[in-house]
């Protein structure tokens, strides 16, 4: 068994983005995690469509785009054109979530929905069968390098139960505070995809760190 690792470029060196994308290409990571923030949905601004296009010119791995923006439906096609293989929108940012999921699929991308720490998994009951992935935030979104909220382990189990009950194919991704201590417990709880930013890019040997997460 191996775990999909999605290193978050939010913790990369933005002045050496090509180098860090190539590092991910050469590592055991199958995915790369791309965090888009608008300063409205979250209290921080990261980068937008032109930077995603630049990443796409170098990335050889599956591009996992996490939209932390208001009204994400307006930008789905643009992010797909910029190279997104999976587009994840926040439940809390979508007035018409079902429509946004259909819109993502209509572009040919995989569709994910992210839940903030305070949002119960039960809100996905009516859409879970349509989803390729559910992203559970294990920190409040907006910043890298935060400490994981421990309630995440039980939440992963509740999501797993919902996925099984509805016979959904959705993968479970966890984002925020993933490190040597939390990662094995998350995988044990049923996580399929680990996002890791500061733990990977802040380590002495990012490729070895990715390898270690992949082997869980
Ligand atoms: C936070 C982002 C994360 C972030 C995780 O809002 O969604 O993807 O990069 O960073 P770490 O792994 O450092 O907690
Ligand atoms: Zn993220």
C-alpha cells in the first residue's frame, strides 16, 4: 500500500518555482497541491491563474488545485485551462454546490469539495456520489505551517462511513499540519491523499520526506 502525497507549493520558494516543481516531478509524489487564495474567502492572498499556468509548463504530476476563493464557479474554466486536473471548491464558498460540481466535471476535470474544520461531513450527503474527492481541512485555511486540529481523526472516520454508505468513489484528502506525527494516524484513519507543505519544503531533504509519506 502506498499513500498519494500532494506536496503544497504554498511552502515552495516562489522565486524558484520551476526548481521546486521539478523536485516534485522527480519525487515519489504523484500529485502537486496548488493553493489559490483571494484575500476574501481566507485572510491571505497567494497567487492566481498566471502562476498556475507557469506551474503547468513544468509539472509532470497530477495538478490538485485547491480554490480558497469566493464564487469559485466563475473561475473553474480558467483554472482548468491553466492545467488543473482536479479542482476543489469550498462548500462554504458555494451557494449552488451541485451546479459547481457539474461545472467542474463539464470541463473534464475531477471534482473535489473542501470542508472547513467547523463544517460537518453530513452536508455532503446529497452530493457525495458525484465527487471524486473530499478535502478535509485540518487547520483553518489561509496559512501554511499551522498545527493540526486533533478532531480531524474522528472526522475522517465519519467521512469514510458516509462514503461507504453511499457507495461513493471519493478519495479522502487531508490538508494542514501533516507531519511525521500526524501522517501515520491519518492514514490509519482512512486518508488516501496527504497534503504537506512546510513539512516537505522545510525539511532538509524534501524528496526523502515525500518518500517517507508515500510509504505509509
Ligand atoms: C492552507 C493550505 C494548505 C497549506 C498546508 O490553507 O490549504 O495546503 O499549504 O500547509 P502545511 O502543510 O504547512 O500545514
Ligand atoms: Zn490546500
